[in-house]
């Protein structure tokens, strides 16, 4: 790898590390308030956002290496070894891999394959083969020379161990049997946010299969699931997720509300950013450490060199290196200081691209009744400083207070109000969601 490119990747890794250090530092001592909760979530999201931006540069470098056939790291599959960034076949293990594929293609079960391997004393990295390991091997495309990454598919990194026809035969059998294959994992966006309005228990994501084989995903009250002590009806996942997202996006589309949220975040941020002398203290500490190190060097130059001076010099050099790192971090912090403009940009652009981040950052909890829902957001308002007195409902322009939400869940008309210390959206549910 050219020296310039190696330096660029090294610098990018340092920058990524600094981003996370910066946001971790500013997440300490966050105020215990709705805005504090929102600030913490926002800082987490910003760290992920900036890290993703930096990781694109790293991925470009990795892509160039992969095009050249270089191995980019990670767990090396059974049957291969790496030498000087190139992947080679480990022939004794490759023979075992081919046997496993051949056995399975002949109709031998994985359990029988495991027994056969155990009888022959064949192990996987020093341990007996596990059932999951064999299933993973049977699905691993690297064995036919195909390697997939986010930025593309490569056929020049791993040499093929298994013939493609044999791999395809095994793949067809796996699909037919549906044994050992992973079920598609459903991402329940509102996980940990839903509370049943009838009994107060949490509502969790569930999946079920009808007699026709159709898979449905929904949210269900835990009391109803455990002992049927609650009568709360289930909620279809996709429609309910979409409803919550649309209400929240509608909230963010109102400039006044967006300004209130950003102001609340900045207020919480400024409360915790009281110490402005960190950099000057570190620079003074660096001067003192350098002075002490110079005194040690003078002693050595005058002939005083023993175990004590050597140990002290090593300690000071390490201390100086640590201080230099902290100074660089503080300088980086000053460049990355949070501003209202950055908060507004994040809330209106970056966060909307990731529904899960949107839910995690903005929503504190959702109470679900049979006829309505209450969405509690992570901020308050200076006009209603958490005194427990609900203010007048805030309706978006064009909304009708007599019909907060009709049957149109694509374009809901929520009423926004303050309940206790949390900003709340009240949404009427249609008879059939």
C-alpha cells in the first residue's frame, strides 16, 4: 500500500475515534430532563452520522484493495488461510468442506454428518463441529469464490473450494427443507416504547403465521399474551409504525415546533458545557511536563544516569504523550461544538433518513388505548415548565380539532399538547387500523 494512502486511512481512523470520544465526553453529566434525554439521543445520533461519513472514505480504500484481490480482514472461513493479504486454500480442511457438501447433497442429515466427523476425530478449530457451524458452511458463498460486501461483489479474493453445481444443489435442498436457514428478522421500530393504556404493561413485537402460510407482524400487550388478563387488541406493525412516523414527521415539519425542540436541546447542552478552561489547563500541564522532562535530560547530560532517572524519564514521556492526545481532542471539540444550526439540520435531514433513529431520539413513550394514542416526546416548552398543567392543545395549521385523526393514517392530523412535563401528540385511532 502506498505511504500516502496508508497515512490517509490512519488519519481517518483517528478522526473516527475522535468523533466518538468527543460525543462520549459531552454525554457526561447530561441534565435529567426531557431535553436532556433528547440531547443524549441526539449526540448518539450525531456520532453515528459523522462516523458513517468518515467510514465512507475507509470503504473506498477497502474497495480498491478488494478489486486487487487483497483480503481486508475479519474471520477467515474454515478451509482457508491468509498470507501477505492473499487468501489461499488449506487443503486438508478444504477436503473436509467438500465432504460436508457432498454428504448433504446425497441426502445425509447434518446430525449424521456431525456423527461421522466426530467418529473420525475431525474438529473445527480444536472443537467438535456444531450444527450451526455446518449450516453456516453450507450457505457460505466464499466456498464458490464469491465474496459480498456493501460496496459490491468480488470473485477474486477467495479461491473456490466447492464446485458451483454442488453448491447450487445444496442450496436447493436447504431451501426445500427450510432447516438451519435463518428466518428473516423483523425490525420492530417501536420496541421498548409502547405501553398498554388499559393495564399499563409493555407492548412487544410478535409474529404469527396464518393457516394460509401468511406471516403477520403486530404489537401485543404482554398481559394479554401471558395470562389474557388484558383485553387490549393487537396492532398491525407496519400500519402502526407508519402512523407514528407520519405524526412525528408532521411535528418536525412545523417550524415553530422545530425551533422549540432545537432551543431545548441547546439549553440542555449549554448547561453542561460550563468548563471552558480545559484546553488552557492541559496546555499548562504540558508546559510543566516538558520542563520536568528537560530537567531530567540536563541531569543525564551532566552524567547522572541511573535506574531512577530512566524510570522518571519514561513516566514523563508517557505523561506528555497522553496530554498531547487530550489537547488534540479538546481542539477537535472546539471545532465540533454543537450549534443550533447543526441540531436543526440533523432533525430535518439526517434523522429523517433513519426511522429507527427518529423514534429512538425523539419519542419517550407511547401510551396506546383502544380509541387513541398518546405520543410523548423528549422535550418541554418554556411556556409550560413542567408544572403538571396541560396547556391548550396545539393544532397544526389546517387541522380540525373535532377530528384529530380520521381513517387517513397516511396524513394524520394530530393535536399536540403538554401533559405533565412531556410534550404529547394525541391521535385518535380509526376503528380499523
